[in-house]
C-alpha cells in the first residue's frame, strides 16, 4: 500500500474524509461501509451519511474504489497517481483469504475504450473483478 499523499488531497478533503481514507488505508482487505462506520465511531464520525459522503468523494478522486461484487471498499493501491477515471482498473479478489490486488492495464483500457466507442456506449464507470485463489493460498 502506498503511503504517499495525493498532492490535491489535503486541500479537497475535509477532516472526516481524511479519517475515512486513513481507516481504509490501514485495512489490507476490502471493508464494508458498516465496518468503516464501526471503526470510525471512536474517532468522532458517528453519522453513517458522513461516511457514505466521504466514500463517494474518495472514489470520485480515485483515492478509493468500490468492489461491486463484494459491496466493499478499498483504498487505491496507487495512492497518488490515480487518474483512474480514465484508466481501466482491475481487482483480483482471493475467495479464500479475501485479499485484493489492484492493477491497471493500458491494453485493457485501450480495448475497453475501443469497444465503448464502437458501441456508442455511455460509460459511467468500470470495475473489473477477477475472482479466484491468490498464489499464497494456492501454495498453502
Ligand atoms: Zn486505484
Ligand atoms: Zn488468498
């Protein structure tokens, strides 16, 4: 996990947003909004809408991602470079240990963009999720 701070992060995130991001970053696995709300209770973030709002903002800024199939959230593995709104991101989710590995691919992006253009599909977002067993679990 990258610990670097996004250049624009400090300015655009309020205190609550930063708390939510920090809570996400210390999780090595995807967490549900409920888990986050639970986790943040002790930090003065009590209202669930605050957490949802912060998550929405973080996702919009490319600092976090939502895994649709798990209905869970992860901090972006790239921390600062995320121009993800333009790039296709994929996640490999281990069904055994729950670990998630994020990767992006220029080729994947190119392929998806070409398809979207050809079909005149109005793309809002794309999250690619690969489900399987990670190599650590496969070896165990
Ligand atoms: Zn990312
Ligand atoms: Zn695993």
